[in-house]
């Protein structure tokens, strides 16, 4: 008796996204290590926390595939690529990878809609909201580095940014959650 509730297409897409989440965790780890080696322990801590969050996302995909009777394929994780050349470059790359991740999630949403796999569609809605949050957070990082001076940011501005990011929560307030009373 067949117990896999995932089509081969969706199963492959979910496995690919699981690997992508692991890759993103590696990128955050590499960037956190890069920041820490330059003395930015607050920024590093922020990025290390996000590496862990990406790993948790990977595990959500793994668990979902298993719970739907699918086969998990643990594939090699690509390397994180080159280190950033500046804090601005770091935050630009973070934003770029988050946008790519959003695009990948949306594609699986489209596949689940086309196949009328409403369980997978529903599962992915958490990730749709999460990616909105991740992009908002990444845009905030870009705004902060711009205010600090961009690629030419001075040590004192980066020191302040480092201190702020050490305390910055991992969640961003989303536009859909804002009210007049709670902007």
C-alpha cells in the first residue's frame, strides 16, 4: 500500500528546499564567523542566531516530508561562497539570499496549488510569512548600514551598529501586523 502523500514533484521540491535552508545556515555561519574575526561580536551573535534559525527551517522541511510519508534526501550542501568584503557587502548578500529563498518558497507554493496539495500549501504558509519577516529584517540591516555610512562606515558607527545588533530581536514587525494603535 502506498503511504507517500507527496507527489514526486513536490517531494523533490521540498527536499531541494531543505538543502537550501541548510545552505543558508552555512552562509549565516560563515558571515557570523567573518564578523566575529573582525571584532564585531554583536553582529556575529545576530548572524549565528540566524544560522540556527535556518537550520530549524531545514528540520521543519525534513519533518514534514517524513510525516507525509515521503523520502528525505540528504544532499551535499554547497559552500557559503566568498566572505563579504565589508559590512555593507555582508548585509547586501544576506538580503540577496533571503530574496532567493523567498522565490524558492513561492515556487513550491505554486506547485502545491497546481497539484491541489492543500496540506503542503498550508504547511508553506508559515514559510511565506517567515520570509516576509526575514526580508524585512534584511532590509532593516541595509538601512542601518546605510545610516552608518555604507561601505565607508567608520569604526565608531560600526561599533554602535555592533552594540545594537547584539540586542536586536530575531523577529521583525510585519506590515500586516501593524495597526494605528500599534505602529
